[in-house]
């Protein structure tokens, strides 16, 4: 069983650390630990304390990527850094002992005609498992779920949508139950995220599920039961005692919604899943009734502390009535530059939760007040994931949270990492490249601004590829539009390299986009570069002979893990790569790791180590 003494699998980072430093012992966070087994639901929940969400990462959806695209492309599709061990180490040191990993699966499903079930694409499953192990290897509880599923959150529930949802849900959970069959009780499964109807006038999308004589509640209860039966039916002893989380309608914290969650017979260890961004007019609201000062009251006159007290009072009563624990899987207060109030709110919120034995899991989408744009109510950024430290506006809030539990929080010093500036002098454009569009250095594409590319049809053939050169964490899109302007056809790149500043599109990528639109090449009259957020900058699109070499990305020698700085972590990943872990370095990382220009070797690891200690 995963996490049993002497047979625990350590993360690649931990193993490489031994190779680099020759340590006889590992840090506390990666020591081997005894397996957790034999606990009932309340016993497991009582140990979970406080958690953190890896938000806006593995649950990226509507990406328009092919199912076989590299997992990193999905994980970074919303502009977040790729998950890594250092992030989880920072979360652990801050005091969290639970991590929730939201995951979207529908974009990774492949129909298996022989089994009549859906199969999760293998590379994606392995990627999710690697992310889970970052936390498991640090002796943390992990909540793994399904999130943003288009087959669950439909316009209106009916028997046809139910049959589709049940088939896909059970296909996913049967494979997850098998993949994690031997993981101990530190791993928790959450059947669904916020199951709801998005277009039913009788049942509010964000209400309590009432309005259709119980059909909605029964629909979700049936899916919950299918989830429980699938996991328990896998057969391993670990899955028979695993804690399973069951949401009500939209995971609402409304007492009526929770009261109508049915516990399946012989369900075993279960908990109820609730989300509570409360009080709403303090935590998220941006209208005229909002008040972001705590203690305080909303524009409606509702006292904030009283709202929290009443909520936790009835949640405690519902735990007793249902005979199962409640877990608040998402809670947070958006950053309105009101740090002192957020810290005071966090103290009261978690003190009341602790008094009822309810663990709470902080929602973190890595969005700050400064980059939230018009979505000020969604600034739930706490961990600065690029540098694995905590944002200045959030560190006091984290400290206040941990004080409730008597935890000495280690948050480190916030240091912003600045990426090397893009410069055309560092990009080798071949003499055989045909320039279709170019913006000079420093020119930013405005949000939703489209730039028409001329003369592109001459190069839509197997002899050419399109190369988009850009600067940002998130590539602009290539889009085809027909003459009637009634379709918007995103071209998904089949180039799965990690090379910064470059995205390649081949003939098949364009023809597939056209075929998916139901149009023909003759229908298409425009090729656009489209920037979907104001943070994106694009510099050029070229038609390039397929025989031509790709752009060589600017290098930052020594920065093997591409985090913008040179530390012992870079030595570790090089050592891991040299120990036959081919996935330890990205393509860009390989360029940076080859310090001496003679191929990656022990010599490069030594040279990077000298950089770290100031000898080079």
C-alpha cells in the first residue's frame, strides 16, 4: 500500500536531492511514513485540519486542444505555471496538511468500442498521478475530484443527460479507482465538484436545487450512488475504506441543499462536500451591497460574524443529523486590498469551523488584486507559484489561518521572478521564412484584438508550417474564419514542445480545424492571430518550409527548471535527467542545462552548482 514503511515511493525531487547532496536523511516533509488505514470517516476528517486548492490548473477546460496534446499544455492553458514539487513543499511548510486537486477529465476521454466505456488518455492519467504524488510524498491528505465536466453541468437535467453523465462518470472513476487502488486513506475521492443545471428556469443554477419537485436532488443522488458503487466495487482493501466526498446541488452550503443529499446504503466512509465563500458580500461581491471591511455588515444590513456563526451552527447540526462529517472543499475571501480585514475574517471563519470539526480547503487560483482585471471578486491568489512564496497581501491571511490551529507557518520571503525579456536578437529567423505578420518589440496585442494575416492561403500545404513567435506565459491563438464570419475556428497546435516563444502549426492542424467546423478551405477567407487576454503579446507569424529548423528559444544558462532563477533545484533536475529520468527536463530546460555547450553531462551539473554557491 502506498505510504507503507520501506516501500514508499519518493518523488523524483527527493530522490535527486540525495544524489546531489549525499544527505543521509531527508527533510521531514519527505520522510517515509506509515500507511493510514482502519480509520472511519470522522477519524480521517479529524486529521485533515486545513487544506489548499491547486486551482485553475489541472481543471482547465474548453482548451480546444487535441486529446493527445502534452499534459503540460492542458495544465498551463489558463496561464498558470506547471505544477511541481516545490509548490507543494511551500504549501506544506506554510502549515497546510491537505491539498485538493481539481481535475477536468472530459477533454481527456477516448471511447473504447470493445468495452463500451470511456478511457482516460494515458499521459494525462500519469500526469495527474505525478501531481498527486507531490502531496502524498509529503505526508499530506489529497482530495482528487472531477471538475468542470460538461456532461454533469448541463442546461437541463433529463434522463438522456443522466445516462451520458453516469457512463462517463463511472468510466472515469473505475479507472481512477484502479490507478490508485493501493493508496492509503490519505487519498480521498470527491465524486463531483458543483453539479448543477445551467439553463433551467425552474431551478436556479446557484440555488439549492429546489423547484422541480425533487427531480434535481434525486438526479444528483443517483450520480453520487453510481460513484460510490464504482469505487467500492473496484475491490481493493484501500478503496473499500477510502473516504468518498458527496456534493449536493452545486455543492451549496444551503441547509436545504445539504439536507437533501442521500447517503447511499452501505456507502462506507463518506463525507459531505460543501463550498462556502461566506459571507458573500464580504468575500466576493462587487455590487453596491458589498462591504469588504470585517467585522462589518452587508448593504442589506446582515452582520458578517452572525452569518458565519449561524452557518457553522447549522452545518454542525447537519453533521449530527446525517451521521457523517462535512468538508468545506472551497472557501476564500477575494483580495480587495483589504488584508487586515481578510485576516480577521479568516480567524473567525476557521475558529468556528474548528469548533465544529469541519476542515476547510482554501481556494487558490493564483489571481491577485492587481491582475484580476474586471473580475475583482475572483482574486483568490495566495501562493505565488512561480517563486513558491506567498503574495504580500496574502501572507498575513495565511499566518492568521495557521494561528487558529497553533501552527508555526513558514512562508518565506516574497521575491518576484522576472522572466528574461524577449528580444528579436535572440530569435534566429531563417532566410527561408516568409513573414506574414510582425509586431516590433514591446508591442502588446490588446484584449480580444484580432490581427488579419494576408497571403496565408499560398502556404496551406504539406510543404509549409506556420510558426508563431510570441512573448508571454500563454500563447496567442491562431484562428480561421469563414467569409460569413459565422464560425470561429481555433487551430490546435500539434507541436507539443516546451520551447518558449514558439508555437508551430502544420497543414493537418489547419485542415482538422476546418473539418471540425463543417466548412471547406474555400469557405475560409481569414487567418487571425487572436489575443484573448491583455497579458498576451505577439510578435510574428511566419510561413516556414517544414524542412527548416525551428526557432531556437532565448537561453538562460543554468536555469534548468525554467523558473527564472538558478538554485540547487536546477542541479537536482539535471542530476535526475542524467539518472535516466528523461522527463525531468523540458526542451527549454535542456537548452539552459547545457552550460558548456557540449551536451548535458555531469560537468554541467557541477558548473550550475558553482553558480549557486557563487564560484562561477
